[in-house]
C-alpha cells in the first residue's frame, strides 16, 4: 500500500471515530429510522344500515274494538302472554244485562213454539173430525210459524250481544311479549285506539338499506356481517333472504349526518344466522359480502 492511500484511509477512520464521539456527546442527532407504513385494510362488500324488526305478523298493534271505560288492565310491558290471553277489559255491565234478557226471550219464544205446535196438533184432529174449519187450522199453522220465527229473532239478539261482549275483551292476538302498553284502568278508549303492542321476539330479522348504486352487488343468500354500536368489538352473521324488485326512498335515518336522507336505497331483508342479543328496533351496520 502506498503512503497516500494509507493516509486517506486514516482520515476516513478518524472521521468515523469523531462522528461516533459527537453522537455519544449528543452533538449530532442520529438519523431517524423510517417508520413502517401501516396498510389500511380494504373493506370488501356492500355497506348498509339496518334496523332489527319482527317478521310480518310477529308484531301486532292491539286496539280497542269498541269504546268505553277500561275496568281492568291485566298486563305490564315486558309480560309474556299467550294467544287469546286477556290483556284488558272494557266496562260491560249493561251488555251483560242485555244479553241475559235476550237469552230469557229465547226461552220464552221456545215455550211459545211448544204451545203453538201442541195447539196445531189438536186443531188438526178437530179438522179431521170436521169440527174445526180449515181457516182455523190455517191460523194455528201461522201461529206456529210465527213462534218459530220469534225464536230465530231472539237468538240473533243473543248472538249480537255476545259479539259486543266479546269486543269488551282486549285479548292477545298472538303469543309473545308485550312491548308497549298505552292504557290504564279507568281510562276511556275509543274504537280503534292503540292499547298494546305484542311481538314474538323469537322471530326477528333486519331490514337493511343499501345504496341503489350497490344494488347489483347484493345477492340472495349472501353472507352479512352485523355490528351494533351498543356491542363494540362484537359481530354476528346473517344472510340476505329477500331482495325487492325496486328501489325506494330511505326510511332509516343515517347515523352519519353527512349522508343524504333523501337517497334511493335497496331495502334488503336479512335473516340472523346465529343467536344475537339485539333488541327490537336496534339500529345496526351491515357488511354484505359480494354477490356470487
């Protein structure tokens, strides 16, 4: 090695040593290492918003069938009821009295039928013996027909009062849970007033709304991931079970205020593929896997 090259290597070595010393003394800041760039995972599928609802017929608003004062309200919200179970009763003392009177008239009319039938039989014997005129026999026949018609009329009154009395009973139309009670004992109600809501909470699904631009990517049977704000870090599986033939205006208010409320959406129905603790009416987020 020549003296020039040896001298050059020496200078490089001295500079390296000097730099190390200065770095150790804090005079030179070390070059920061490049931070790794985190890749944001790309979401796949169609994003949609939805709400937990009951299947058709699994949530029923129960109304009063006639007006009057409620004398009894027998259930609270959250109560489990059976189909036909009495929920409340409207005052019906006058109807009960009228029904009892109508039934008494039926018994009276039936007695008149027996009397008229016996009278007709006697008159026939007299007519056969030529003791009674044909006119008197015709009159006896008409009396029996009139008595029988009176029985039918009074029976119709009984049926009418029984129907009115049945309307005094507000009963559960399905088996399920009382999710709303809007009446109290002593309250006056009118025909059609909403008194209770009963729902079968074992028959729930989701009504979702996907933007109309994503309609072509949604397919029957597609897997759906369901999440809700009230259950952070948790999700449930579902499947698209119904897709309408047309788009409609948005009905679910978007949680993101920047999203338009008048957008046209595809209202898909999603069935739960596993048990979930979500309550009726809960707003959820959906991620629908790409259509097959």
